[in-house]
């Protein structure tokens, strides 16, 4: 039985928050090592495949039979697909696009979750969730609408990848709730295996289409690759530890700091453009996500 945050000593609660902050920090600044690896010859798709292949090996060393859960619970293959495509979309987008723009489009995840939770979990959207959905969509319209385009459409491959990554991230979260009764090591195997498998498949397809070069990591890039592997493993531990000990709304609230880490790091290293349109639209997206994190579980359904 997982203890609630109120039953934990202050130190344990603080460590749980620290674990979530670690996860948010790693994801918020991951664009920089991904770009370093790309400059050393390793496309972000191959970096994704490498990172999660190492993670799969670590899980199997810890729980050698973890893979058996994939056969006992076939729905975990859907989790593998969704989690893997989340990483493909986000890692590729944040390496090649404007960092803040990518993270904002990716963080439409709470809006997509509202739409997915109804058919998958039977959770009818409340008035509050529909309002947050409209608020987030208004924000993305402002972010995407450029003076050169009559319609608010994605302007680049990184825009499309960020939006797709957010959709699959929402699917991952909904499936994690749906599959909450499965063994934790089986879910970890599905998520890590998805990153390795989808990263490899997307890399191969990208090579065939001439979009992705063959993997050829220079010797100078291996320390960065190994450090990134270790960082992602630690960040996943932080997420697992923190999410299991804090209320869901607290977890969501702390995880919003990823936006802060991404914004500060990209501004510092000149990897983002802070236009008025991005700031206004981004504020609406962040506000919608913040409302979702703070929303009570007792929101009334929209038809009541």
C-alpha cells in the first residue's frame, strides 16, 4: 500500500518533491545533451534508442522476468507504443526546434487527456476540464498563428513532432491509470522497451526516407551519451519515488517546473525565441495546465 503524503514524515515528503524536481530538471534541460550528441554524429532518434536500450538492460538485471508481464498483460503493448512515440516526438522536436515552443506544444498533454479519459477510462469531462481544454487550445492557436499564415497550423517538423509527442504522452498517462493493477516492473519494461523499439524503428524509417543519418557517434560523444543514460535512469527513479508518495495534483504541479527549467536553460544558451505571440499563447497553455494540476477530484460532470 502506498503511503499518502500526509502520513509521511516531512523529510520523506521533501525527498519525494526533490525526486520530481530531478525528473523535471532532466527533461527540461535534456535538449542540450541531445543537441551535443547530434553534433557528434548521433541523431536524437538513435540517442533515444540507446538510452532506453540501456534502461531495458538495467530493468532486466533488477527483475529478470519483467518481460513476462508483456505476455500476461497484452494491453502493455499499447503502453509500449504510446510511451515510445512520446519519446520519439519530444526528443526529436526539442533537438531540432525552438525549445520553449516545443515544450509548450508538448504540454498540451492535459488537454488531450480530457478527450482520451472519456472513452478509455469512462471519465466524462467536467465543466472545469472543458474550460481548461478550451483555454489550452486558445493558447496553441495563438502560438501557431504566424503573420505569414492565414491559419494557425504547425510551421515546421518540430511543431508537428511536439504536438504528436504531447498526444502520445496523454495516451501514456491514461494507459498507466488503466493498467494500474499490472506489476510495476512490467510497466517499466513496456515504457523503456517502447523508447528503445520506437526509437530504433523511427530511425530506420527516417534513414530510408533520407531524414536521419546512420548512427556514427564520435568518441568525444560517448561520455555525454553515458551521462544522459544515467540522468534518465535517475530521473525515472525520481518520478516513480515522488509520484508514489504525493497526491496526483501535487505531482502535476511540481512537474510543471519542467517548463521553467526549459525556458531558463534555453534563454541562457540562446536556443529559444521569446516572441510576444509565444509568451501570450504559452501563458494560456501553462495556466490551463496549472488549473488542471490544482483542480479538485470532485469536479462535476458537464451534464449535471
